[in-house]
């Protein structure tokens, strides 16, 4: 461990250490994905549109949260999205209801909370699941699948 033999956190503002991280997701349609994330309170902070009129990139912001969306260069396969985004809100029940009203599919019980042999229909995109109460988020957690198959886990604060 060069430079940090103790394993302690580096000092804030050190020029050789990362001090911010913004996830970037590749999506099939940047404009459609930005509209989806607007359901969660995100707004466009920056945008790049190619000369042919296709939006190639947006930077989104919601409070202290940021997300970059970039146009994918190949097909989007929901089952191959190997990253999930963890977010926090004040009321997962109200958010779930708002997402259903916006037209997201009701996915029922989230994967992992279903009884064996009762898998049924498993939406890959544009779905919101029932609220679960895992040990690490006793106030409630909501699972959402976005348009490109990314998993959003949304925990309720306090």
C-alpha cells in the first residue's frame, strides 16, 4: 500500500485521491432515459447533442446525487447490466405510487423475496416492485428496473 501504509482514509482534497464519483450508464435512448430519471427527481444539468440531433450525453442532478447517461454504441441487454444504483428518498411508499401512476409496470415481489417455484413474470425493464424491509433498511427499500434494465434500489431515509 504505497503512500498509505495504515489503510486510513486519505486526507480530503489530496490531489492524488479521488474525491467524487459519478456513475455513468450507457443507454439505448438518452432522451428517454433522462425522462425516466426525471420521475425520480433528476433534472438535466448538462447535455450534448450531436449535429444530427441525437442526444449523446446528459448529466443529471437531484439534490446531492448525480448520474451521467451516455448513448450506447451497441445493443442494451437487461440481463447483462451488472451494476445497480443505490439511492435514498424520504418516502418509498409515495415514490412507488408515483412511479406506478407514471406507467411503470407493477413487478410484484422483488426477486429474492419470492417463494421458490412462484417466479412468474419477471419484468426486465420499466418496472417497480413491492416494498421490502431487509435488515439493513428497516424503513423500507424499493426495487426499480429502468428502461435499459439497470437495477435501482431505493432506501427510505430514517
